C-alpha cells in the first residue's frame, strides 16, 4: 500500500532488525520468547496495531492470510484522500490516510491474545488527585463575524468554487482553531479582548503564582498553535509572558520550551523547573510532552488549545499527574471560547478517547470507528459550529445516512424482484425441465439394446438401409458415412442400440460430432479410428446412469433453492425501521430548522402548498378572479384529493389519471379507472418519486383546457403498460391471456389454452373515463355549487325582507 500517511515505504533498519530478532526468538521459543511493554500502544493511528501484531503474533497473522499489510488494511481499514499541513507549516498537501476501521471486535480479539492491557485506574499508583476545570469565555463580535466568513469559505470549498490548494477544509479548520485561541491570530490589528481566554488564562496563572509563592509551585501552559518563531510576528507565547511580567512575575521565572534547543539546555531548564526557579513553563505537546519530567512542584496545568489526538492530551496531563509530585492535589484548566471550534473539538477528542479506551479495556469495541489521526473537520461540522446550531450537523449526517439506507433498500428491492422471477419462473421452469429430462433418460435406459456376449459384445448397427452385424465392417462403413457429412450439414445416418444416430461437422475444430437421439440426447465426438468410433458410441450410452444421477441431484438443488427463495421473499428489509426512524427524524429537524422562517407553514406539507398555489392560480385564470393563496382553505374547505394529471390515448378510448391523497399520503395511478399502481410517500422524501415531481409540474404548467394526448411509447415509459391489437391496456408483467391465474411470463402453456378476452372492455372503459372527474371538473363543479349556494342565500334574504 503506497502513499498512505503513517505507512513508510522503506523499512527502517531498527524496525527490520527488531522484526528479524522477534522472528528468531519465535522460532527458538515456539512464540514465547518476546515481551513488549509500552504506555501508548495506540497514539496516532490504528495502523500501529499491525506493527505490534507483526512483532508479536506473526504466525497468527499468516494463518489468517493477514501477514502483509495490504491484506490487513483491506480487512480492517478504509482510506481516503485528505489535506494536511506541510512540514514547514506554510502550505498544504494532499495525503491518503486511513479514515475508518472495521471489524474491530475481531481485530481486538486477535490483539488480546498477546496483549495484557492495564490502564492507570487499575494500577493504583501514588499520583496526585487531579481537579479538571473548564473555563468558558464569550466570543467577541469580531470573532462572530469571522466565523460567518469561515462558514462562507466552507460553502465555497464544498461547491468546488475554489481550488483545493487555495482553500480546503483543513485550512478552514486551522483558521477556526486560531480564531478560538485569539482573534489577533487572524488579524493582528484586531483589539485585544480583555475577556478572551488568553487573558483569562494570564490572570489565572498570576493568581496561582501569587498564592503559591511560599512553596515555589510551578505551572505548565500548553499551546500547539502560535508558537514563538523569533520573526517579529504576533504570537501567544510572547503575549502571555509580557503580560505576566507586567503583572509582577520576574521574567527569569517564565520560560519557553522552544528556548532549549539541545538536550543539555533542556536538562538545565527542567532542573530549574523542578527546583522552582522557573515557575511558569510554556510549550507545545510535541516539545513538552513525552520525556518532560518536571512534576516535582507542579500545581497547575493550562490547556489553551485542543490537540488532535487523545494521546497528546494524555501526554499533557501526564506531566503533572505523575509519581514524584509533592502536591497531593493539582488543577488542570481547559479554556474554551464558546460558539467557536473549541467546544466541538473538545467533544471530538473526548469521543476519540472513548474509542481508544474501549479498545484498551475488556469492553467489546464498536464494529466501525473513525481513525484517531483525523485532523480536520467536515463541512457539516464547520457549518454547525459557524451557525451555533448542532441540528445542522445532525441534518447533514442524516441526509447521508438516509441516502445510504435508500441505496440498501433499492438493492433489497432489486434482489427481491430477482427472487420473484426465480420463484415464479426460473426455478419452476428448471424443475419442470429437469423432471422431463429425468423421465426421458429413464425411458431411454429402459429402451436401450443390451450389448451381446463374448469379447466384442457388438450386436449390430443400422446405416441407411443396411443392418451390419460385424463390428469391423460396421466401423469401416460408419467412418465412410461420417466423412460424407460436410460443413453446415447435420443428418441422421442410422440407428445404434435403438437410438437414432445423428452426425454433424464442426469446421472450427475440424471434427465430427454425434448425437444419439432417444427421448433425450447424448453427445460425443468421432475419431478417425475404425474400431474406436463404435466404442465411443457405447461410452456415451454407458454414461446414461451417471447423467440420471446428476439430474436427480440438480432436481433436489432446484427444489431446495426454490424453498429457500420463498423464505427469503418473506423477509422484510432489515433496516426498514431504521430508515423510517431516520426519515422521520430528518423531517422533524427540517421543521425545526425552518421554524423561524416559515412559521405559517409549520403544520403543512411543501407538496400540498405547491398544489394549493397552482389551483388558486388556475382558478383565478379560469374564472377571472383575484383570490390569494391564503384564501385557499375558504375556497375549498373539503378538498383532500387532488388529481394531478389527466390524459388519454390517441384513439380516445382510454384514460390515465394520477391522484394524490393528501390525508393518507398516498399516490395512485389509474388506467380506465382501474388502480394500476399505488404507493405511499413521505412528504420530505418526495424527491424519490419522480412521478410526484412530474405530477406537480403538470398542475403548474397546464391550463387544463384540453386533455393531453400521448403516444404508445410515452405510455410504455410512463406507466409500464402495453396496448394489444384491440387497443386494450395490459401490464406485460401481469398479462394472463388464458386467465388461469398464472401471469403469462411464468405460464408455460398459455399459448395452448383458449384465449381469454382482456378484462379491459372498451365500452366500460369509456364509461369509466366519463365518470372519473378531472381537476377542471372538480373545480368547476365546486364553483357551480358555490354560486348555487350564494344565489339560494340571496333568495332567502329577499324572502325575509
């Protein structure tokens, strides 16, 4: 596997050396001679498990065909292309990395054959008690505006309006993290908010420094962003130190880990911290994480930003919650700017840590999980953060989940249709054909002429009008007759053992083939041998019992497959409930998200509103009125069914109609007043029914002055119906000409049955078409009744006067 982040293509000497030594020890000790100990078996990616397994359980991997990384990765992982910061930190580059891992229970079951996992809570080590405190700060107006701009950038990236090298989700994520840390990292000219989390942290550091002077207690401040580079650019490190110095902390008591470039300088710096000479040390996880032993006087740790990996967070807290700390209780402060990337990033890293904790304990891990090395937010996450509404992310996630579930449902339906074909057609036909062939072979076996006694066992063969009793003469005569058969010629040349003998010539292979014809057919190939051809005929006949046995086995298999297919047909779509629940939740979220903008449509269907507007527009046009959309309920208080399309065939004999039931949420197709197809729909899911889209457009665009005429091809495409020679409609999948209850496509004998006239009667259909009212008829009728009611009301008032 090439070009995947974290997977080196060239093997390092120390790793190959370790691997060879492990293999040697395995051979010498039968797999019991190597013991590893580590504090972070998984820190960057789940792929680290493969390395561990390769060292410790190579034979197990090999037994499962997983010794090569490609096989392991294809079984447990999935890759995708993403952008990441370049090593210089000045640009971005595309990388392929693992995004998800699958089959985790099986993976961890294998790993735990060689892993004895102990977590810190199991060891009961003498470490100080940590008090975690989250300090929240409010965003400034400038931060809110910049966050809106970040949202617009995310839109542009998602819509491919910018090149990936110009802007991408990782770049947006990093800008969002900078904004959450301090708005001056986006624009140094922006004001220094006194209530920003940096300033709150400064005040907290000074307060703790002041209270712990007597004990010379020390503090660590972590920030992976805005580290000091000595280039004169604004950075958080210098800003914090300057403010602390101005508040009264001596400058020599504040240090940056970046100021110690060599191991010797680091040792000197760490010694000063352990003695309490340097009381505030600032650094990044990379430089001040693993290997930083300064715990002696540590009283507080400040997390100004969020690392990407749980192991980084663990390394940070491990500096203070550590054996050798003279304090019994310590504080770990985490600073969060509300309604920015901060809160969501803390939630993300918490979820990652839960995932690792599951794997590293006895709990059964989830089956699928994101890799912990992911370093950017998705579009939906950024939009949710930018708007401050978590429902947006839930909606986008649901959109994707519903789409996937519908694809699974479509696949289920496709397989179901195939099974229906097998149950109704393929298997019954195969069973019938096999039973007939079995019967034929049995009759041929019973009818076959037995071989004679003696060495030759040959009895006779009939060629033309001659019956030959001598085997050698028969072989010579047979070869002569065979050679007479030329290209594209196939003919019966005689009879052998009560079976007709047919010979054909294959010019592609330059060979003659034969068929022995009885109730069934038996095949073979002739040679140029005089004696051998008779033997080949006998061999074909002797194979009859073998063929019969194979046919019986095939018959059993077909019957078993038929029963299995019937059982499968009864099984519902296994994710139907999940799909329904997610669609309903999506509908609920859509309503919640739209609540502020369209409160007046709160309890109404978007489809229904479009139909109402179309009907009011038509009514105003047809009757020269000026009704508004809001008047619809007064105009048509009882309207609950709407016909959306009304058409007829070119011959004028048949009507086609669509109807939507807005109360029960169903739509139905009628042909000559006969319901051909009916389906239910979910209002928010109407895009899945192209018919509903077409019907909605029909009512918008048509004046309904005339019925629309369509040709036969349009009908076939729109309705899936055919028209027979008499002009009658029929469903080709349900056609049953002999009226025996078996559709013709599954009926083997319908051609031999008496033809049954189509149930579609022209006269009845014309009558049905006249009885089925169109939208125009419904509205006109309603208008007439309304005018009638008004006239009656006027008449009654006149009589009262």
